[in-house]
């Protein structure tokens, strides 16, 4: 048995309050932005998770001075960057393990005219191209080369120049990378079909706090007037909306009464209303989301009576990171649901574990699954399973917490990559979970 596993005894309702961590996807962007200035940048509400801590270590390897102010707050100063480190095999081996490392490209290119990064790793959820990043850099005047033997991208530019860029896809990391390159480019850059997630908005606001001139924040049309240098700033990350959605789903499937504190409701978009379509009740109290215990929840239908479909889409559509959660929650709902995962072709393959637990799911193809809700006519049963990626991992953990009997989930470093101290926080709600 994997020595890094969760042992879960399911079937116990949970109760209490839980505070969502700082936003993982925002943290990875704003951490890379510290490379744009030699002045001090303080970032607060950083989640204490593997991916974030790993990226902070990569910044240290590059020469960034890092001061830990508290468990969730750090001050960074990228005054003396050693570009030679980028070409070291040891650095490249590290950087290839985390997809967030790709967002060092834009800042390094903007400030030092060159950048290198290995083909990034991360979740096993399907192909994740970085063409959008590279083509954006090319429009700004950079050249790039991909060394197949070393699996490394090299990017160079003498002078980045502002231009009109129509991104071929509204990639969040792609938009972030191109924005960070454009803030120090000469002239004005217009980015159309830009991603506009709250986390991208937060990055732009942070950059403006450093002296950048970005307008159109929150829309898919960004205008960036290049400046010569950027200064220091202080920035606080939002609450992680994926955690908020995860905890809504957890409350429903385990018939629990949970209050999610300080959710940043105005940044949640259609996440609450999507879970309400599954029949989940919730109540907003100030900025806390109260989820009452429910014996049953019924999936709504479309107005014409057809089966409800929940699909992912670029913001302000429904985030793909929560489709796995919705799928698991639907297994114990009353009614049927079609899940359509458009963006990643391997993300639904974890449903075989749910079927082993007794869920009624038809995997139509790599992108679509039909869930026939059991309406608690039979509980899921505990099994041994492995976590394939961050979001499937937390979904399987939720299923285990609702199931009869014992489950053992291995490969939990995948869950630790995205959810800080999740076992400790769930135990405070009354979950029977231990790390073995």
C-alpha cells in the first residue's frame, strides 16, 4: 500500500465552519509576476500547498530573495536573478514537474530579453499546449525555439513591441504570460479573446499596483500601455473558488451542515447557481455561505423538460475544475445529469472508481458522462483507489466521506498539490480521515 494515503471511514455527517484557502491558480500567476521588478513585493493569503511551495522554491533557485512573514505571507525581491540557472539540468528537472513554471516565461522575457522553460508537467488530464503563450510572445517580437532532445523551449527578444494580439483561445495562463510580457514592451498592446477569470483580474490589478498601465480588466479585451520599469507592491490573494465549490458539494453529498467563511461571493460567478441546479440549498450571510443539511436534493431539468447538461466554458462560464465535483455530487441526487467536459480529454476517466463504489454513470466518450442519481436509495461503498489528478482526487475523497465503510485513497500528493491540510480541516468538521 502507498505510504502516502488517506484512510477514510465514510457515512458520517459533518458540521461546522471552514475557511477556504487562498486561490491556488491566482497564487501561481502573481508569484511569477515578482520577477518583473527588482523591488520588494509582498503577497498575502498564499495557500500552503505543494504547487505554491514548489514554485516559491523555483524562484529561490533563480536568485529571488524570499522572506516568510507568516504561514501564508511572503515578501519577494528579484533583484539579483541568475539566468544561468535556467540552463541547468537540475533546475529544468524541477521546473518540468509543475505547470505553473511556464508563467516565468513572460516576466523573464520582458525584463531580461530571454527565457527558458522545460515542457511543463502537472495533471494527467489531457494535452495542454502552450502554443497560445508562444504565439503571443512572437506577436510582441520574440523568437522561440523548441529543442526536442532536451524538451526545452527557448525564447529571445531584443525589444518587445506593443501590437494587436487576437489569442486563438482564452487561455488563462497564456493570457497571464502575454500580459506580463507586454507590460514592459514598448508601445501599446491590445489583447482580444483574453481570459477574464477573477484570478487574471487580480494579476492585472497587482501589476497596475506595480506601475503597469492595463485597462479593460474583467473583459476579454485588454489594453496595455508599456512602461519602462515596475516597482514593488503588496497584494492579497482571493479565496479559492474551487475550494468553495468543493465544500458546497461536500456538504450536499454527506448530508452536512457547513458554513463556508469569507467566500468572496462577488467573484464566484455562476458557481453557486450551478450547484443550486442540482437542488442544493444555500444561504448567503454577509460573505459566508451557509449550506444546510439536506436529506435529498433534486436535479432540475431544462425548461422544455430535457435532461440538464452542465458543461465547462471559459470564464464567465462554469470552470472545468469543478466538473468532477458536480459529477460526484450528482451520484446521490434525485434525477439525471449530463456532464460535458469540453476542455480536457482525460479528465473524466476517474469515473471507473465511482462505478466500483456503486455509482450509476455511463461514460459516453472521453468528454461526456451521464450520471443517474441514486437519490440515496443505496449508499456508495468504500473501496481502495488512487487519485489521478487534483480535482478527481478531491472528488474521490468526497465520495469516500459519503460512502459506507472504509476507503483508502493512494497517490494523495495530487490532492496535496491543490488543497492545504485538507485532512486536518475535514477532521475539524467531524470527518473520520487519517493520513497513513
